[in-house]
């Protein structure tokens, strides 16, 4: 990694700089100084009464967090209905070789210190570990020249396309100037806001952020950030930059995350401004909450239909070959809105029009053993598959045992990790696709990727799970303010819509959306 800090301010603010690392950090952190919120406020919404029967559908992070939050403020009659036999949803970990290996939720960054990390510490699951940046495979063949790239080599190499310079200092300066412009513009358009979803942007702002994230970056002359967003957006399963709405990119890549990424580039990413994994995985948190709070979770619940009556919500649930009726005073729905549309017997026109456009992609997580594969650190991205949008292609690999090695953050630690490739390696391997593919097809793609391209032997796929992931509206639909239209109908028929479909596919996103619902809830009933 390049030593940026000694000359950062000479590149960015020559008249004021002293060339010190401390001043470089101060300059970046100053971008987080508070500014006033901008946009239309969220309305007050109807919510459940404190002593009413509250039914929460879904025992993933959104559902468990909502139940825990309601209980904390005095709600006592809460039932959670879960279609599977476990809690956690996409926070799913498999214990193997003495370590929890994620098969879904994995990373936390600076924003998570406002929500997830304090909660995890409260419930005995908050042991977090700082991780190194993702290295990059340029192609899918270990035989190619210069195939291994450090993060800095990948990013600055692509920035050079815009500067026409091979000078790393010049490219770095250009990149950091662009980060600063991005953060300043973000704050100019949205100001500071509580949580993950900004206030409803004004019309001129909605016009400015129209279209895809790539179109937005092009208009604002910030294409130097594309390689950064390849890693922060595309690698995480948050859509290709030329397809996903600019709004989603701006929600996820907020000022705090951008400053975190800049500080990681400077190798000055000190808590909380870094990226972490939970040593015991995310699933443990949701299990601990259920146990400690004695939450009522009804597992293996198959909901046949939901009907909203005048003062309650009626659920019909399969019990063997019979249907059983359950009554709720208020329902909170956290799974996909597509499933809600299939289950409601009285879908309103407004609901159908808002939710019908939500489309997921498919995120496949694998737990894989192998030996002798060429290594590029414990966290790596396969850029060819991301750039070419290879359907079902392997896009990333994470090795939890590597992350937990004490010196993995040093060049010597990485070199030793790479050299020990004859040892058994257990990895979390990611595949992405727009369409669902069967497990056999995906497994064959994965096996060919490693055995033909990276010399892997003794490869065994221990687990494969495909998640419908990141349900989102098209750029055209987000341009019609879908997020805020949904919020405006919250609670009106004794229902709250929660979860990733109406917020963002991240633990931080669904937790902060829950917090927003609770902040704006009409307090008259409790």
C-alpha cells in the first residue's frame, strides 16, 4: 500500500498543509462536521398500541431487532412468525474447524458503530476484528502476468485512465480530491440526517441524482471513484454501477463510509473508521437477543393468507393439512414485499403499484475446502467476473481463518498466508447472478473457476445457499421517490412495511429503518 499520508495535504491544500499524517486525518474527518438536514421531513405515522397484539413476520435481523426495540419501550404482547427453523435470516453462520464461517452477513464498517456494534456488545456478541482491504485478481487465470493486484494498485491503476499519468502521487491526489467533492456534494444535497435513509430530497436534487449510479458519477465528473465503488458496491452484491439507481449508491456510500475508505487507503483506519468482521458471526447476536429477551418465535410457520379487517389483521396459517386463524392488532412485515403481495387477500392498488417493481438479484454463498490454490490474501475480488457481469461467476472470496491471524494486517503476514497454500483452506466463496441458477450449475462454475484458473486441488463444496438479494426499484422508479411514498402509507391499515425491500439490503439499513419507524410513530397509544 502506498504511503499517502506524508504528502496528502501538499496535493490537496498546498497553502495550508504541513505534510503530517495527523493533519491529513484531520482534513478528512473535518468533512464530517455537522450540517443542517435538507429535504422534506418524514410524517408521523400510526403504530401499534403498547398493549396490543403485535405480529412480526420474519425472524431475520429486521424482525428480531424490531421485537427487541418494541420490548425495550414497554410492548409486552409480541409474536414473531418465521417460515424456517432458525433466526437470523441472511445472518447465517456455520461453525467448522472451530470457527464461525459466514454464509451471508459478514462485514461491519464505521456506520455500524451507531447501531449494530452497541447492540452486539449489549448481548454478548460484539467481539469485532479489523480486517485488511480486498486484493484483486485481474483475470481468472493464475498463469497470466501481473494478475495479483493490491487494493492500491487496482484503484490507482484505474484512476490513471482519467489522469493520463503513471505517477502514483498524482493519481492519489486526484482520487482524494474526488472523494472530498463526493462527500461535500452528498452533504450539500442531503445534509446530515439520522439513520440510513435521508429526508425526502427536493425536486432539484431528485433530478440531479436521476438515472444510474454510473450516470450520476459521469455527470458530476467523479468517474475516478468507479474502482472504489467496484469494491464497496458491486463486490458486496449491491448492483452494477451502470444498472443500479444512483440513489441506492448514495444511500450506501454515505460520507462516513467514504471517509472510512479514504482512511483505509491512507493506512490510518483507526476505530471506528475501518472494516470489521464479528469473531463469532452475526447470527449469534440474533440468537442471543431471542434467548435473553425470551421472545416468542413461532418457527416453521407457513402463512397461507393475510386479511386486514377494520381493527385487526387476520392470518391464516397452515397447521398440517388444516388452516388455523391467528388475530393481530398490528402487523409488521419484514420479508420481501413480493411475498407480501402474494399473501395479502386485499392488496391495495397503491401497494401493488409500489411493490411490483422490486426486483432482487441472486447472491450465492458457498463454504469451500481446497488446497494448493494460488492465494492473494484472505479477502479477494475477481474483477474479470465483476467487469464482464458473468452470470453465476465467482466474485469474491473470504477466509475467516486468515482474518483471525494476528499479523494478517502486515505485508509479512499476507506473504506468509499466500505462501502456505498447501495447507487446507476453508473459504466463504461468493457468486452473483441476475437469474436464479440451480445448485449443480453454480457448483460446477465454482469448481472450474478454482481448479482450471487457480490450480486448486482437493476442492470440496461443503455448503451452498442462494439468497434472493438486494430487492430494489429501477432507476426510473426510485426517481419517483418510491422510498418516501412507501413511508407515507406506513401504519394506515394496521401494517408497517419493514426490512430490506423498503430500505437497503444491509443490517445497518434495516436496523436504522426500524429506528425511523419507531421515531415517527404516533406516541398517543403508549
